[in-house]
C-alpha cells in the first residue's frame, strides 16, 4: 500500500496549496494534482490588496510563488494531470487521470472555477483578437485606445481600473443599474475620469473582421440597440465551478457547487471540498486559504479515526 497517499488534493490555487501545507505539516503523505499551472484565478491579478499581511498589496503571481515555496519547504509533492473521475465507494479511493490511477485515503477537492462566457456571436471567434478576460495580460495591446469591460462585480471594476492606466477610456457595461462590486472599488471607479458606465445594457454581438472593431449593445429598459466602436472587450461575467467531472459522484447544488458541512466534509467519508468550488463560499483568497486549512485538519481527523477503526 506504499503508493496510497493519505491525502490527494485536486487543484493548485491558494486553497489547494494552503490545504497541502497543513496536510504535510500534520505528517500526512500528501500529493497535490494540478492540471495546468499553480495559482488559479489570481495568476491574472495585477495587485491583491486584501490578502492579510501585505499592507502595500502583492502581485498575484508573487503571492502564488510564495505560498508554493512555503508548501514545498514542508515537503508537499506535486503531480500534473487532469482528474477525470473518482471512485469513492471503497478505501483506498481511486482518482482516474488521463494516464494513471492514483490511490488516496482522503481527497480534498479545490478545483475552483472558470469564467462564464456571454454566449454571444463573435465571442469565441475573436478570443485573443480583441476579446479577453485578463487586463494584466492583454491590456497593453490596447494602449491609448477605448475598451469595454462587461460585468459589474469586483473583477470587472478591479480590472477596469487597471485598464484606465493604459487605455484612453474604459466603458463598463452592466446588465443592471447598480454595480455588484465592493464599495471601495465602486468609489474608486466613480472617481476615475477615464471610466464610463452603461447600465441596464447587454452585449448582443462582438463584431469585426480580423479583430474586434465594435460591439452590438442593447438597452434592456428601452430595448434600443446600438453599435459601439471598441478595439477590445474584457469580459467578467462571473464564473462557474470546475466540478463537471465529479457530477453524479459528489453531492452538489444546482449550480455545481459541492455541498460541504462546516468542516468542509462532503457526505462521502474522506472526501472534502474547499474554496470557490464549494457551496456558500465567500470566494475570496483569504477564505479559500482558510477553507483549505479546515479541510486539511478535517482530513487528518478522518484518517486518525480510520486508523483507529482498522
Ligand atoms: P461576480 O461577483 O459573480 O460578478 C459577475 C458580474 O457579471 C455581475 O455583475 C453579474 O451581473 C455579471 N454577469 C453575470 N452573467 C452575465 C451575463 N450573462 N451578461 C452580463 N453580465 C453578467 O464575479 P467576479 O467579479 O468575477 O468576482 C468573483 C469573486 O472574486 C467575487 O467574490 C469577488 O469578490 C472576488 N474578487 C475579488 C477581488 C478583489 O477583492 N480585489 C477582485 C476580483 C474578484 P449581476 O450583478 O447582475 O449578477
């Protein structure tokens, strides 16, 4: 049974890395599986101002590197791959990747979520040619040009504010007449002379030839449509949890968020979920880290009981 891990963590964002750090520090043989690169959503964050301990803020990639280094120092092991299915019916549980079967006595799912698409014509076609969801990656391409930002949440306003440093004008398009973003971000945005707002409006199409040149916009109150010229459109229409491979195996709500109790435990013994992929998550970096820690401590308790009952 030497190839059976005490804990296998799915996902190498802040949540998974925090879980991993606590798990190895508790003396558990722990493997973290990541499908692409460490860091998850914050890899795109230019500056994070609300993670405790960084009064001047910290760039997303720097924070990820620091947490990963910290976890590695304690001996966390990593593997790359995509877990496609779980068999959680008996011990040890089995995680099926593209090429491998991994055995685990407990599993912590920290797979986060992915950005929603608008589902309008031109969105996929112009991806990387004017359509983006990463201001820090792509904002530079629109220096001194007018761009659009879709969404009214923290991501839209945060990234929109970043774009004002590069672009000549940033117009936020929001489907309601009130932003969802936190008050501090809203105030900053309203005070920024480069930011403009189009409320009660939705994007109907993204148009152009080789690259985006305009979008079709419809006002939901007046039902009037118009064309707005823009070279770039940054879309931040929320996200959905990356839990599709576990549907039918792990209990979830209608939105695909994994159901857990206060210990991050699912109904399935030995299976835990943490961070943005669980239900009722505050979806903040700090709460994700906290969730990961809670899940690791719960996994430790679970394994202790499992050993006692053996
Ligand atoms: P979010 O809070 O879910 O906001 C998504 C926005 O997109 C909402 O304004 C929503 O409109 C709009 N939307 C959704 N579907 C749409 C559609 N089909 N068409 C047009 N608009 C649509 O997502 P988020 O802004 O990505 O934030 C995710 C989480 O990360 C949040 O908890 C946020 O606090 C956190 N975050 C924090 C920071 C920070 O603190 N600096 C930065 C980024 C993200 P409605 O308002 O009408 O629903």
